[in-house]
C-alpha cells in the first residue's frame, strides 16, 4: 500500500484560521506569531534549528518510514521562507498556494490517481515524535475518512486522511482544529514529545531540548566531544571555548577568545567575533556578531536581537555590532521565491540537495 | 569629608544614535566640567540606542569620574538595557527605576547596618574567667 504525505508550511494562523471567527483566535498566540514574523520575515518552521528546519525534519520522518510521495504546500504569504533542504529527497514537490483546502483537495486527487490510498497531513510548525506507522495502523483500523491527533494540551495539526474520501470532505472544516468532532473522524492521542513553534521562545526551547537529548531528533554535524556538535566546514579558533551542549553550524566561524556556552546554537554561515560570549542563545543563519559582546538568553538574526529574558526585540543599526551575512543560501531562497511567486498552480520540483558530509 | 553638590537630572532624547549624540554631548559637556558632578540620566524617553549612544554614556561616565563625580541611569527601557548588556557596559552604571531614586542615592549616606560586634574580651569570651584566674 502506498502512502503519501502533505507538509504545510506557513504560519499556522495564516493558514488555519482563515475560516475561524475572530473570537475563536487566541489573541496572545496571534500577537506572538505576528511579532515573531516581524523579527524573522519567514515562518519559524523554515528556519534552521541545530542544522535543519522543522520542514526538513518532517520530511525526513516520512522518508524514514518509506513515504516518498511528499508534497510541501507553502502559503503564498510565506513564500520568502521556502526552506533549503540539505538532505536529498526522492519525489518531493514544493508548491506555493493561496488557498490551502483547494490545493490539498487537488493533491489528494493526484494521490488517488497515482495509487496513493492514504496520506499524512502535517503543519510543519509542530514537531512530534509519535510513531507514524502506529498512527497509520490506528487510522486503517478505525475505517474513518480522517484521524485527528491530540496531545495533553490540545488538538495537533497532524492527520491521516483517506485520499478518496477526503476529496469530498470540507477540508477547511477539517483543518480548522476547533472542529474536533468532525463526522467520519477518529481521534488518536499522542503521548510522545511534541513541540509547537509559535514564538522564538519555543524555538529556543526546542534547540535546548535537542541539544540536551530530550527528544529523538539530533543536531546535524559530527559530535566532536560529548555534547558538542560541529557541522561541515565550521571553523573554530583554538583559543575559543565551546562548552557542551552546543552546536556550531555549517561554514560558521568562531574566532579567538569567543565563548559558546549553555545550550547555544550557532547556525550555518555565521561568524562570532573575538572575545564575544554567546550564552543560552541561538544565532540564526547568516548572522555576524561583532567583537567583545555579551549575548545572553537571546535569538539573533541578522541585525535583530530578541532578548527572551526581557521579551524585547532590538534592531541594531551599527554593523560592527551585528549584521546580516549575505551567504549563498540567501540568494538561493530569493531565486526560488522569484520562481514560485507566479501563482498557486506553479510547481517546482526539488532536485536532490546536497547530502550532509562531515 | 565628601559633600555632595546639586544633582543634575538630564533627560535623554528618544533616539540616541550617532546623529543625536553630538548635540546631546554639547549640552552635557559644561555640566560635566564642574567639580564633582552628580548626574542622573533619565532614559525613560529613549526608544532607540546604538553603539554611538553607548559610547556617549561611557564618555560621560568617564568625564564625571575624572572630576570625582558619578553618573547614574534611571528608568532604562528594556531595549536599551539589552543593548547595554550586549555591549558589556551594564555593570558599569548604577541603574534605578526612576530619577527620584537615582537622585536620592546621591544624597543618602549608606547607613551602618551591622552593629559593632562584641569585643573579644567581653563576657562571652570568658573575661570574667580570666580575671578570676588572675
């Protein structure tokens, strides 16, 4: 039996609350999402977290159980954030969509024609480590059109659907997770690790959990000593100090006398200049941090810094302090955006990416 | 004996970037050239501060200290506090919630909180025993 998967990219509220009334939306959640968007310009799930984005981690999980028909549906408002995939995936398609339910219905119709009977659907901003095969077996035995998932807090944006039956369903109602008692749906409870990315604070928590080994997924790169992961092409000065657990991403540079400590992650193509201390922080891709600075409990991206202790974002105009490092990956993202911005029907096949080699 | 002079409270402008720093320093300079300047910078209006602003604060502190005075900060907004922390200068300044507290801090002498301890030859140490022994 062939299985498919649909991975939805774009801020959850942008996609899933179109059909909701204002009263149903959590104000605090929306504010958090809006403020996170202002900070990052792209959805959180497209940003590298210890080497790989949540989109890529979701695709990897499907690939691990031999699901090769994977579609990534990207909300047209989030096209700038089309993720870079470092792994190679067989028949992965990435599609920009303006109307998610109709795009999903189309995808399920395609899957049915291709002989894919059932499909997983997941919003990539939620990371869960549930046993996908067990979930699939549960769905098959329940003989329902759709299986909803829950954890101890609320319903999760992860479903298994019957591709034929799902075409006739009200998909917007299905995706609107306030309607959990959908007719013809069964419910599956998840007890495993779950992380929802709604705020940069959640991203820090997930980074910390990955580095401390609290979840199954691990950092990219090679573990050079217990708790210290160094990715391909990273340069670390012999006079710098990396205190475990920590991650230094691809092509990143840590200069003399710098200190990286307490669950800090330096993502790809970053530079931490001489004497700077990075403590309990994430430095997002393509960020240069200047000399002799002290960055604590924060997330830095380009010239923006979100301090989690005070919950405040500052934009730094002085490039000597912090600035964006225009790397190769940025231009690739821009190029991809130009290709995809044409409309919902435009589809781009993803060629094989570069496999990780450390 | 140290006698504190008048405390000068200055309100910092909304923007403390390299464009505004020059004019503010021109205003500040005469105030820092008096003997033992006691300055409070009220940061409540500051909305953005860059490295030039931090440098200006350090310059003012240095000038005040040269003349045996001091400079304190009041009502520092979170964003400016993050900037000071990032550039490792937060520890150099005394920071208060508001300018009144900062002004008072120049005027109040620290009270002696620890009472003088008992002399070593007190009763607790067995002086009477010593006398008796003598």
